[in-house]
């Protein structure tokens, strides 16, 4: 033992990591966050921008509908289709109701025609609100998953730091800063 090492052993090259755990955690988080935003931007493609975009959307919607094991989310892909179907029902149900009532009697047909417009608007509003709720629930689930992954990464980084800190505290307790000597009585 020399004076330079002060009794502290040199770290093994396998144990020594020159990069800080915090920096590694930040870079992995930034990488994961950038992947999440690009995936969301890709899914927000407008199906009615061009014929090519419509074909691409149709293929994605078909893949989403045929994915019976739910391996990938198809919520945002299928939203335009669900909204168009909902609006079709919002228009078709009041018209069918008015025609049916008109066949029963003229008075009921007139009343059904008066109720048809508010009924159609109500159905369209309910469809829109339900789909927006679905979109917000999907976004919330994505964010919760992202936060859970961040918490797992943070826990792992803190666990990696806790072990060396515990070892260091044990080593500090083992070091004697002073020694009690059996001294003779003072004169």
C-alpha cells in the first residue's frame, strides 16, 4: 500500500462506467418519447386528403379490423369510419322514422318530420361525443403507459445507484478516523 491510494482499492474496469446513469436515463427517455410522438403523428393521417391517402387509410383500417388478437391499436385509424357510419345512422334513422310514421298516418308523419331534425342532431352529437371520449381515453392510456415506463426506468436508475451508495456507507463506517490508544496518565 502506498500513500497515493489511501487504502481504497481501484475499481475493476468491468464495474467502472464512465457515463452517468442520469444521462443514460435521460437519453433513453428522450428516445422513447420521440418514438411515441412520431407514431401518433403517423396515425393522424387524413384519409380524405388524396386518393393515395385514402388507399393507405383503407389498407390500415382493413388491417385493424382483421387484427383479431389486438396486437396493435387501431383506434385512430378506425375513427373516420366509425364517425361516417354514425352520421349515416344520424341521418337515416330520423328519415326512416318519418317515412314509417307517414305510412301510418299523415298527422304522425308531420310530427315525426318535426322531431326528425332534432333527433338527427342529437344522434350525431352523441356519436361525436362518444368518439371524442374514446380518443381521449386512448390518449390517456398512451400517456399512462409512457409514465409507467418512465417510472420503471427511474426505479432501475435509482436501484443502480442505491447499491454503490450502500457499499460506500458500509466502507465509511469501517474506516476509523481516530484511534483510541492506551495512553499513560498525563503528567
